[in-house]
C-alpha cells in the first residue's frame, strides 16, 4: 500500500540520516583528537624554546663573567 511504501521510505531516510550523523560524530572525534595532539606539540615546542632562550642567556652571562 501507499502508506507502507511511505513508511519504508521514511525509515530509509532516517537510517541514512543516522549514518550521516554517526559519521560526522566520528569525524569530530578524530578532529578533536588531532587538535589535542597539535596543542601538546605546540606546548612542547614552546617549552623547548623557553629552555633554549634560558641556555642562551646563561651562556651570555658566563661569557661576561669570563671577560
């Protein structure tokens, strides 16, 4: 019947929407995971830069003491 056909079409459409939503959620989770990795990498680079600047300053200080 027409109603059963419409119901079937709606169920198919809903299934497709659910699949699309599930896929989007997976993509969002993946993006959030990669953002966390990038943040951690950036923090590590910042810490390394600070450490290198401190080493440079202490080297300059040591060189001045020798003069």
